[in-house]
C-alpha cells in the first residue's frame, strides 16, 4: 500500500467528529497564525482595502451555486443525472456572476474612489466561479460521510496558501500577500476536491434541472439577504469611515465568525446528512436539531467568553497596539456569539425539510432590521455599529426560533431548550476560565502570562467537554 493510500485508509477509519475536527483545527491554526503574522506586519489598512472589495463582491456571489450543492446532501432520490444538473447549474451561475462582476470593475473603483482596488477586485472575482464548483464535490463527500475529505483537503490548501503568502510578504508590504493567501487556498482546495471525489455525472434531463433549481431558488433568496446582513456593514463602514476603520472592524467580526463557522459549522456539517435521513419524521428531526444546538452552545460559550475576557491581552500581545481600536467591537461581538452560535443552527430546519422558500421569507423580515442597525450605529464609529448589530440580532432570535419550529411542526421550546441548556452548561464550564483570568489579572502578571494561562485553561475545558460529549453521544439512539 502506498503512503498516500495508507494515509487515506487511516483518515477514513477515524470517527467522523475526530476526522473533521482535527483537520479543521489544524487548518484554522495555520490560517490564524499566518493572519496574525500578516496583521502585525502590515497593519489594518491593507486588510481594510481587501474587505472593501469583498464587501461589494458578495452582491455578485449571491447566486453562488444556486443551492445546487446543498440540494445534493438532502435529496433522498439522488441520481447521477441530478448530480449532472447540479454541476451544470453551478457552472453557469458561477461563470455568469464572475463575468458580470468583472464588467463592473470601474464602478467599484469609483464607488470607493481608490484605484488600489482594481487588481484586488479582478482577482477576487475568480472566487465567484471557484466557490460554486467546489461546493459540488464537497456536498457529495458530506452526503457520503467522507468528512475526512472535507476537512483535510482544505488543510493542504491552507498550507500552500500560507507558504505563498509568507514568501511574498518578504518582498511586498502591501495587500498582495493577503490577497495571495486568500486566493491560493481556494484554488488548491478546488483542485483537490475534484481529484479526490471524482463526482459521477450524467447528462441531466429538464426535470432534473427543474428539481434542483426548485430547491435552490429559495436558497438564492435567503443567501441574497443573508449576504446583505453579513457584509453590508463592511460596505457602510468602508464608505463612511475608510479602510483603516474597516480593518479594525474586520478583526472584531472575524472573532464572531470563529464560534459561528468553526464550531457551529463543524457540527452542522456532521448533522445535516444525518438529520436528512430522519425526514419526514419531523419530531425526530426536531429532537436531533435540539441536540445540535445544545452541542454548539456547550462548545462555543467558553470560547466566546474567553475571547471577551482576554480581548485586551489578545490584541496587545498577538496583533499589536495598532489594532487596539478593535477592542470594544471584539468584546461585543464575542459576547453576541454566545447566543448566535447555537441559535444560528436553526437554519438546518429549512434545508433538511427542503422548505427553502420559508427560509427566504424569514430573511426578508430580518434583513431590513439588520441593515438599519448598521446605519443607526455608524455615527458612533465601529463601536456603535457593533452594539447596534448585537442588540438587533438578539431581538430577532425569538421570531427566528418560532419560524424554524413551525417549518418542522414542532414546539419552539423543543429547539429553545437545546440551545439554552447548551449555553447553561457552557457557562458552568467557563467558571474555571473566568477564575484563572481574574486571579492572573489581580496578581498583575505580564499580559503574555495572563493570555497564556487563559488559553491553556480554555483548551483544557474544551477537551473535557469533547470527551464528555463523545461518551454521551455513544449512548444516544442510533437514529441520531
């Protein structure tokens, strides 16, 4: 057996949570370390420039793969011709979005009045085609429970991207190393996923195309509005406050994305195909979703609280004093993550039930409130934007919970108690973390020691929670 085949066999033999979690953890570690180095070396300005471009780019990325990739995971009658239909839809939508975005290059540059955005915009437009095409093999691997593949291919991409960025930053002290870091990883992951999965595609019929697109059209509407929720603040801050302020805000916002995308996304990746197998037994789906929200709450809460507590030391020691302006937004958004991380999983109710139309209608209700909060907070700078966004997001949690429960035909309390119990357990587990931090601060220890002791305590807590959760999951019914 070759070394590559042996490695593949070893990864496939791992439990799903370990295969996915270990790969993601290493990927995040590499990306985080590289980002920290670039942030300390380059400062907020180039990161703000890149955020300006990506903030507008998402207007064209709204169609992505038109929901084609997600459709493959939950389709209970998937055929090779349907996979072919999904591939065709993703290719056409991605290519169309890329060409339209490229044609709008002069408009984007004029909007911000900064010529430096021209090469950034042209290069990031490539992601409008790469991302949709990558979603197809990724979704098929998810459906087949090949979680090691979803995890370890991006790890290889992250290693290559980090190497390229660190090499380039030795000669260029501008936005180019950041741009290369973001693009190279996506390209390598795209190539790796298609080579490893080798999707079996057949010529689709018109009915296949209609079925895939019918599922995706609701996701298109939801994604359009959800993207506006997530990136309108970048555009508004960049336009009114400039690239430096946007760079600071970007640091704070990325902290919120850690619990939402890494912990929540990892558990959702495992849960989506399993919950889909329970359909249409919606009571079981609701119970399973409640367990998902509980798990996310348990793991995300200590992380979010630790980030909020140690934010001054984290910024001062890791990122440098140039980033201290991100302190208050970082703390506000980290605390918001305690609630958002578990309750954002309600989105699984819409995709598992394939009721994406209701998903889009929910976005139509929530998006105006979120965007309005950005404009409301902008007079008080990035701190005002973060606080206004957090307050609005909390106010929207209850209606989101009710709509998600109604889609499954279950009690809202069934879902709510999962998220709340997870947060409660996470808060109890966080007590040693809070105690260690407060003792270290009271002893007036060096900031590095305060941060290190907090991080070590947090890692030990997360490790204990994972070991406990793994034992509990082994005792749960096989349906989950």
